[in-house]
């Protein structure tokens, strides 16, 4: 079906059809609304979906507001209100220092990274303090160190070797398990990790024992309050 012409409303056939301004026109109907001068696609100017020539194209007009006494009074009142608000805000914020930080994606990423680092540091310090508070201090070794030591008892095989049966203490080979981690302070002590199994344990005094760490193969002294019998 052929569309109607935008001016005469008669059907427009493809051979004479002009598609412009959201309408279809006959070539003869596509003319200026005022002077009826024939227009083309390069010479027309559209206004409100109607074609015009350059001479009769509607000009944009501006509304002029006259400076009447009433308008002048309103303008002055508005300026006074603005000055009063500015002075009020200035008095409220006088003496305060403002630092404007733009919340950019980069700033958000840095803030998130700092929060994660702070959380990790907090948990590390918390775990260290918990271990220190849970583990009891080893008993004083002064009384025992004053006694003569047996060189054969404190000889340590290399780490990784099992405890030799020939040097097992005569106390019956008691077994203990470490309940706290302990770092050896002297060469004649053994280090412990929580859960280590201690073999051939011999009680030296109330605070210290002598035994072999099954995990490392080291023999030596260890604090009695860091282990429990199994």
C-alpha cells in the first residue's frame, strides 16, 4: 500500500516519493510552507516537521523580562537571602578544617587492602598472645644445673635418627605427649611441637624431665609442665 503525501494526502508512488521529516511527499508537494517554493533534500529546513526555505525559516525568539520595580525588589531580596545564608554557614564552620578526599575506585581498593592487612596482623598477634598465655613457663633449672651431669645421658644423636635402645634410661621407658610448643634454650634441651610424642622419659626433678622426641630423634631435657603422660 502506498503511503499518503504529507501535504495533499494522496498516495505517493515509489517513482515520485520523497522521504523526509518522518513523512512521504510528492516531489511537487515538497515546497516551502510560506512561499510554496519547490525544495530539495539539500535546500529545505525543517521546523515542527514542516519544510521551509531559508528565507522563511522561523526564527527562535526570546522572552524578555522587563526590570519592573517588583522584579527588581524580588531580585534584591533573593540576593540578601543568599548573603545571609552564606554568612550563617561561614559562622558555623569558622575554625573548622576540612580535608576533601575523593572516594575513587583506587582509594577504595587501598582502603580494602589496608583493612585486610590490619585483620591479618590482629589475628597473628592474638594467636601469639594466646599461645604465650596458655603455655606455662618452665620451672627453674638452677637447682638441677648445680648437680653434676652425666655426659652419656645428654649426648644427642643427629636430628632424624631414632633414639638408640642402648642408652634408654632405667626408669621403664615412660611415654609422654607435648601439650604446648617449646623452643630449646640450651644445647642440652629438646624443642617440642604440640602433639609430639616423647619416649623413654625420666623424671629429673619436679620441673624437668629427660626424654627423646620421636619426631626429631633428639634427646635432652624438657619442661615437665609442657607434657602429659599417655
